[in-house]
C-alpha cells in the first residue's frame, strides 16, 4: 500500500492531480466495462453499487457519474484538501486496478 501511495503522489505531481484521478478511475471503469462485455467467468464485480454482474450500460453510466463527481470536487475543494482528495482517489484506484489485473490480466479493459 505504501508503494501505491508513493506512486499516487508522483502521479499527482507530474501529471496533475485531476488527471491522475481521472486516468486511474477511467482504467478501472474500462476494465469493468470490458468484463461486462466478455462475461464474468472466474470473477465478479466487487463494487456493491454496480452489483456482481453489471451491464455495460450500468458501468458506463456509473463511470460517467463518478468522473463528473471527481471534476466537481476538484473545482470546489480548496487546497490542500484538493490534493489530498486526488491522492486518495488515485491510490485507491491503483490498488483496485492491481487487483483487477490479478483477476483478469488485461490493461484497462483492452486485451
């Protein structure tokens, strides 16, 4: 987990915190969308909001809402809380993306 936090901090500094949050969240959503298209053999979705086997439409709608929420928080949260928020989002998504890769080794939903 420390390595993920360190990498999240580096991403925030080098690419901008909003960008790192959106890219890591987008990767998670793309992976989930890809699984929704290929089926859920050997794994299931762990997001309780989406359910165990969400449809592609549900994943796309949820992903759009989450990303819009990230942008809204970015625009209204003052520093240093803004950077902390994006660091937490990026680190959380990096852990999630690592788990996604371990259960189904594709990158961001692309085989």
